[in-house]
C-alpha cells in the first residue's frame, strides 16, 4: 500500500532580511523545532487559501497573496509530507502566536542557530542562497 502524503502549505514570510519562525509545541510531530508557519491543506482548498487561513489562525497575519516557491517531499519514519512552500512578502498585521507558541522574526544571518524539522534543510539552503547577503 502506498502511504498517503500529507499536503502542507508552508509560508516563508519575509520582511527586511528577516523571516518569521514559530516554535512547534513539544507534543506535536517534530515538536520543539522552529517552523515556518502553515498547516495542512484541507479538501477543496488551494494551497494559497490554506496558507492564508493558517497564517491568520496561527500568527494573526493577513496576507494579500503568496507566491509558490517550490515543493519538497520528505518521508519521516511516521509519515510523508509534501511541503508546498510559498513566499509571503505582502501582509498586514503584527505577528503573534495565537496558539500560545513563541514566534520570532529572525535575521537570515542567524538561521543557523535554530533547529528545524528534518525536512526543512532545502528551504534553509534556498533562503540563504536567494535572499541572504
Ligand atoms: N507548518 C510547518 N509544518 C512543517 C514544516 N516542516 C515540516 O516538516 N512540517 C510538517 O508538516 C506537517 C503539518 O504541519 P502542521 O502541524 O503545521 O499542520 P496543522 O497546522 O494543520 O496542524 P493540525 O493538524 O494540528 O491542525 C507536520 O507533520 C510538520 O511536522 C514547517 O516548516 N512548517
Ligand atoms: Mg501548523
């Protein structure tokens, strides 16, 4: 049987050489790691719609739109995720962790100080390559 792939909308939210990270609660999958806010795409939603919904629910940002950046499939031992990564550079509001999670604007030059989910390395590499200076 082919295991099902979990489709996840992931937002790389950029402002002034900084990116928004949120700390995943310990009890969740890949808990205790810093993530790019986002979540599962629900039936009938586009990735962009899912991302707008998740960013409002999780970090209270209103996004005017998002740009598909790249996709990344990764097999964790317990599940396989398809991260559908969008860039977000046009948004309104002040980021806050609506689920009680710490959120932080992190300079691209300091990303190497954070621990991310195992799937995320290609996102970090591409971020530094394309936006770092
Ligand atoms: N949001 C997010 N999820 C990630 C990242 N990297 C990564 O492997 N994931 C994985 O993607 C999966 C889905 O993300 P999620 O837990 O945010 O989903 P969600 O907001 O819909 O949560 P829920 O199911 O509790 O409502 C998790 O298994 C998580 O470990 C990332 O950078 N951001
Ligand atoms: Mg989420």
